[in-house]
C-alpha cells in the first residue's frame, strides 16, 4: 500500500505573489535615433483588464524605458527608477547618461535577486556619443547593448522577424554590396508597426493599442517623421535630444 | 573619539547591554507568539463581485451586501462600499476582514490629513488609489497580502476617476471595471453598454445598467445576493445608498423542469 | 524469470492508487507539456502562392538537446503534386509515413485514380482520430495542388486547372484549412510570427520559394530543437522543385 502520509495531507495552496499581464515590447536603434514601442493591452488569464495601460515610459529627454511582465512590479520598478534619476538630477544638475541608467537598472534589478521584479526591461535612447542605443535586461539584471530586441508574450513571434529585417539574417547582400548596419527611421517605423500587427494577429495577449516612442539625437532634424500623423513631442527642451510619442490602434479581438 | 565603551574592549554585560543604543544589541527572540502569528493564506469571509462605471457626470460603483463563509451566506447586510474623504468611494470584493482593516487604515489616513487641513490640498481619488496600491503592493511583498480586489472611484477638479487594485498590487484604469465573477459575467455587458458612451450616459441610465448587471450576477453567481448598494460620486461628492432590494423575476422558471414548482 | 515475476507483482502493487493520487497525477500532467512533441524536435511549414504551393521543413533529428542526425526528412510525396509533412515524434513519423503510403496505395487501386489533396486531408484526419485516446504524436501538414477539371458546354476538350491547397491538423486530426500558411513543430510560434510578417497573397513560385525559405530559416535559427539544414519543395502545375538550403549548423 502506498503510504497515506502525502494523501491525507490537506492540499494548501501557498500565496503566489506573481502574475503575468501579457503584452509585448520592442525597441530598435538607428544611427542617430531609437524607437521604443509597446502595445497597451493589460490582461490576466483570458480576461482583458484594460485596453490602455502604458508599458513604455519617458525617463529623460534621451532615455525611454519599456517594461513587460508582471504589471505591478513593472509600475513599481519604473517609479523607483524615475526617483533615482530625479535624485541624480538634484545632485549633478544634469540628466543621467543612458549607459549609466542601464547600469543603474541592472543594479536595482540585481538588488532584488532573491525576490525578483518579474519584469523584462528594454531601455532605449541616445548615448552620449549621439548614437541610438537599446539595452535589454532579464528580470535579475543581466543586460547587454543591442541594435534591436523584442520581449514579452510575443517575443518568440517578433524576434526572428527582427533578425531577418534588422540584422538581415539569412539574406545575402547584392554582389559588391553590404547590408546597412542601421536602417533609416521610416523603415524602422514600418517594421515596428508590422511586427505589432503580426503579433496582434497571432497572439491573444497582444493588441488594442500601439505606443511608439521616438528619441532623436541632439541636432537631428525630424526627417523621416513627416508622413507620421498624430505625433506628440514630449521633450523638455528643443536644443537637446528630442522625444516623441505616436499612438496607433491595433485590433481589439 | 569613540564614545562607546563596548568598542573600548569592555566585556559584554548581559544585564544591561541589551538596553544600549549602540552597537545595536542582538536582542533575544522572546516573542512567544511568533509561531502563532498567521498571515492571510486564503480568504475566509468573502464578498463577491464589485462593478464600477463612468457616466456623464461622475462614476458609479455597485456591489451586493453579502459576505459569504464558503458556500454559506453568512452575513446578509454587510457594507462593501465605503466613502473615503470628500471625493472618493471604494468598493471591495475578497476577504471582508482585510477590507475592514483597509477601511480603518483609510480612516486614520483621512484623520491624519486633518492636521494639514489648511494647506490647500485634499486627498482625491487618484491619491487614495495610489495609497491603496502602495499598501496592497507592500503587503504582497511581505508575503502577507490583503486578500481583496478594490475598485476606487471618484470625482475631483472636474475629472472622473475609476481604477482597480488587487492583492498583488496590480492596478489599471478603465471606463468599466468588474471584479470576481463580475469580470466574466458583468464586464462584457458593461462594456457593451458604456464604452464610447461615457460622456452621454445619465445618472439614471448608469444606475439601470448596474442594476441589470447585478441582476444577471444574482441569477448566475451562487455567492451573490439580491440586495445591493450603489455609490455615486459626482461634482457634489460621494453618496452611498442604503441597501436596496433587487427586483427579480422568476416567471420563466415555471416552464423549466428543475427550476419551478414541478416535482417530476 | 523469478526476477521478472517479482517485477510484475510490484507493478500490480503500484497500480492500486487512491483517488487522491489519480487526481494529483492529472494535475501534474496539466502542468507539464507533452514531452513527446519536443523529444526529437523539428518544424514544418506550408504556404500558398499564385497557382503554386510550397512546403518546407528543417532536417534535424534530436534526442532532447542532443542532435543525432542532420538529414532527417519529414516531408514525403503522396502523389505527383501532393506532399505531406509529418512533424513530431520521429518514430511516429516513420509509422505514419508507411501507413499513409499503404492507405493511399489502397485508395489508388480501389478508385483507379490519384487521391485529391482534399480527400487525402480527410484520410489523414480520420487516421489520426482512430487513435483518439492514444494518439500518434504527429501534427501533419499537407500541401498540394487540387486539380479542377471543367468540361466546356460547347463540346471542346475539358480543361484542368490547379487550385493551391494546404491543410494542417492537430495530433487527433482536427483539420485546419488555412488560406495563407500552416506551421507546426517546436518552432511553430516563431514560424507564425515571421510568416505573418513576410507572407503576402498571390506570390509566384520564385517569390514563394524565397518567402517560405526566409520564414523557415529565421524561425528555426531561434529554435534550439529545429534547424541544422532545411528542404523546400515548390509545387507548380508542371513541376515540383525541391531544394536543400544552406543553413546555420549550430
């Protein structure tokens, strides 16, 4: 006979402090700009909680942070990062450089190593040298600088598409030519929109709205954004890096 | 100069070193009840769905008045809606003892705000919601959650506010919100009736929508009751109704075997 | 012999489980995905074009994370213009390939004509459903050209047109007649993402070849259980072009 020990024991379910709230985020770096995007659906299980819950946040005029995973942790994490950046501003009378924000985020994530923020972070913006940059993180803080990254529910749908369209993986350049290392802004924007419409089509947790942040390097004109309608500028000054946000509808089913 | 004798090499004295301020002594664990302290592992006395919506001049929150003990309808006139300050109403589902603890917490928050009455600031629904989410998120981080889903609604400075927060600290805003079974049964009805019409719906229409949803919930949610309250918050502040009896009709049951009076 | 007997009794003993234990093991299996579908790895995709279809797969055969072979074909011809891709447990790939060969031969002999893609899809479906409660761990993909013969009323010679046909099924034969593409295998979610981004209607054979190849290669490069080579078959009314692709071998 099997022992009754584990049979008789009443099943007690422990409190689970985590949940998943769906959605997907994405960032692509250009030569002198970065696009950071995320959908705006927040869900739990099969229920849509709201059709508009931002996952992408402006930190400074040159840094935008996208958070995806457990929404409560994400919001708290963004709040704490913003607080640290404000303290930095008060201490140094300038905004923190992007690579320093990236290291700050890694330190803050790793500080919670044994009760992690269940959040995937993608930081995008303009580096001190004026180049576009994307930093991606795992929940406990390991990070790297990349040219593009997708994360969240539809990461597995979007990332291989980006490999193909951004890194030109499995594509051969025309004879005597090489692939461009950075794409122009209009191309990047259409790839971002295509990625999200594709993910919306095939993933139930993605949809409702798309929020794209565009960060332009200091002195770069808005070339490539003319055809974009409904652009809203969020920069605090016009002579530095500039931040814009564009919103688009996604399918709601 | 080091002013602390323990750092000079004086031997430790068990008689009084425990009462020193520095170095902080390791006090003996003498909490005899440490093993007996229980955290909320599961809700005990529970309230079911709460519904909330935005309408033309404010927001409305509705819930029935039942507090269940498992499948037992234990307390049939429990107030699950609560006024906070001058601009806000909240409604809670989940554990009722945790909710009443929250009520006391919010009450003391409002009282402590009276000290700064003259500063020109008053706690509005946004602040109450932020406070609540910090409390609930803080408790979940201690693995000692307040087992509730709370809807916060309010009206301040000409602005409507309707938001949600739960035991995990998850938050969101939306023009319609439903907790518990309401999320599955009432939310689709609410969305159909409200989305896109937030600025048109009158108070009477909004009340009708909520009553209809509560009625459907009463028909299908076994932990619900046909007695409810509605909180309305508009420019003239929050007002919470007394318990109201829900009008239900069971005429259809006569024709269905198992529902009506038939015995065979 | 004695050893075997003891073992047998031991088995009997463990079978007398209590109800609670049964419930628990059911709960466990709900948490754990079906390992058989990921044991050997591999992915298949089919796409519709203008007057053509394409079907492609990777070539990996693995034992969990260990790659055992890099020449394991999963796509087989059923008739001249009809192919089937069998994706999932490798042993069932072999079994079903033989079973479908037998069933199609029987059909061809009995009916004295080639099986149509439509009919073959239903044959696949019912063959899988026969094993409803102990299924083959295979999610098949079917791609072919459906011949549509029209006899003109003026007495002139009948003409045959070809309509592209693709279909997919789950392990118990629930058919999916998609109008664009079908994906299966360990890289299916990746394939969905890339295909949804690259595919467009009415691609000619060459463009369809490029689209399905790019979709497959980029998807399997992000999948640890698929890759290590790929084959593509493009089926047109007058020929089938099969190509082996140069792929990442890591």
